C-alpha cells in the first residue's frame, strides 16, 4: 500500500566464507516501480542466514509484487585478506543464523560487552 513499510526476507539462505563479503541492493526494475528495497547493505564474511530486507512503497498507489519475483541482488566481494574473526564467531553478532524476516535488535547494542 502507498507509504507502507515492510520487513521481508530472502527465500535463499546464504553462508559466506572468511574471504567473501557482499553488498545487497534492490533491483533497478523494482525501484522504477516506486518500491525501495533496502537492507543494511553490507554482508559480513562468515554471515549465515536469510537476508532481511526493508521494503517501502514510495508511490500513491498500491503495488503488488508477485511471489517469487527477484527484488534484490547481491554483489560478492573477494577480500584481499581472510578475516581473523568472522561474523558469528564473535559474541554479540545478533543476526547470524537468522531465519525469515528479522526485526531490529538495535536495543541489544546497549547490552553488548564491547
């Protein structure tokens, strides 16, 4: 619906190695419809799980997105060095192994031992 905000997740589960990172972006064809697909953008080496997407309709009309349509893309990056501690290997990596749409856990930042 117009102006609505949704939390969605990818169907695919990904698992990255210690030498692969990624960036997720909405597809241009979807953006041209007035739908913004966003996520934090960066996928850490060693992340594993479904990616959570923030989706907004910037138009004044309802838009239907058929199930199974590709709405985002990921660019994989080969790092020049292998990370010493990957995502999920450090305490407090709150989104590792997430399944389905995952709401913000920003409040966990206040409880983290840094």
